[in-house]
């Protein structure tokens, strides 16, 4: 059990690294090369294709089925985790900055804690609550110390969309948890992204024909493949795997690492300075992770 929990935490760490880099990579595509809905179409359709290829290729997955009674929850999970989550994230990121989006997304663990308490009857222990508060403080301080959230213009509209994105993702982690425990991760991903593809297609259809692939550079293609394979297929699989073994609130807590990753990329790529305040913020986040994950929690 300890080895399985360790693998789940390592999976979440890997997924968080993929998502953290995605802020900069996705932002670099918009709006010069692709519009938000075009990225969503490529991302979701690419993941559906990969999922179906895997199901056809692996006999153990090919024979698996979803029980009819679970389809309502599955449909809600697809709409929350793919449709609403993806549309709000890319629309919002196109209008705001990676750091604004990172700080808003760092509110996810608190939302998951509340949703899990009401929907899944998850208990909120005092150490876990303190850990979440410490992580939230570190994430907020890290971003606000040098990049305050923009209150007006397009940034404000983008931040509002990112808030909706955070709400939908947090609710997805809670609603989909029983499915993650019950079913194979690849089987769930196929259905969740198929539902997401069908629901986003009407919004993306008019923009698909305007994709100018001839204008793509090698870095554009790398970014697209990273978003489809890395952030979406691998990232969602790692989260699905982790949700089978960890509480929703612990999985969501890793969102606090994303602002740290955003800051590290800024330092490494954009020559930002490493200040004492950033070191302090990182310490708060990691102390919070220790408090949240050091005890055995009920699998909510």
C-alpha cells in the first residue's frame, strides 16, 4: 500500500510538472499560431484518437465496459473535466498571463476540500487544513510579490474565465473520484474525452478550417504535441491513476506547486531573479505538502 501511495504521489508530481510548463507553452501558441478553440479541438481529438488506439491494441482494456448506472456521473465528469475546464482555461489564458492563471488555479485545493466534505463526506483533519492554508499562503505570496493580478481590461475577463476553470476542475476531481476507484484509467479517459469531444465540437467547428498549419514552426509543432501527448494524455492519465489511490483533496493540493514551477521556468528561461521571498514561498508550499500527505487519509 505504501508503494502504491508513493507511486501515486510521484505520478501527481510528474503531472504537476507537465501542467506547470503548459502555462508557458500554451500561452506561446496564442494568438499568433492558434486560437483557444483550435487548441482545444486538437487537444481533445488527439487524446480521443490515442485512447481508442490503446483500447484496440490492448486486449485487457478492449473487453472492459462501463456499467450503465455510472454513465450519468461519467457524462458530468466529461463535461466538467474536459469541456468546461478546457474552454475556460484556454479562453482565459489567452486574455490573462500564466502567473495570473497559476495563482487562481492554486485555489483548487480549498474548493476540493469543501466539495469533498459535502459530496463525498470527506473528513477535514486539522493538519490537512493547516497544510492547505500554508500552501495557499506560499502560492499567493509567490505570485503577488512580483505579479499582482490585473484588475481591469482583458486580464480581468481572462481571470474570471480562469476562476470558472478552477471551479469546474475542482468539482471534476470530486465527482469523478468514485469512477477512478472503480474503473481502469485508460477506459475512463476514452469515455471522458469522447464526451468532451462531442460537447466541444459544435463550438470549435467553425474555427477548424481556419487553422493555418503552413505557418507552423518546428517549435509550434513541438508545443502542439506537448499539449496533446504530455499535458493532456499523460497528464490526465497520471491524475486518473493518482485519484484511484489518493483523496481528491490531496490530488488537488499539488496545484500549489504550479506557481513554483511557473516561477522556476521564469528564472531559468526569462532570467528572473531568485529572491528570498521566492525561496520562502517554496518552503511554505513544501511544508504544506508534508502536512497534507504525511498521514493516511480516508480515500475520498
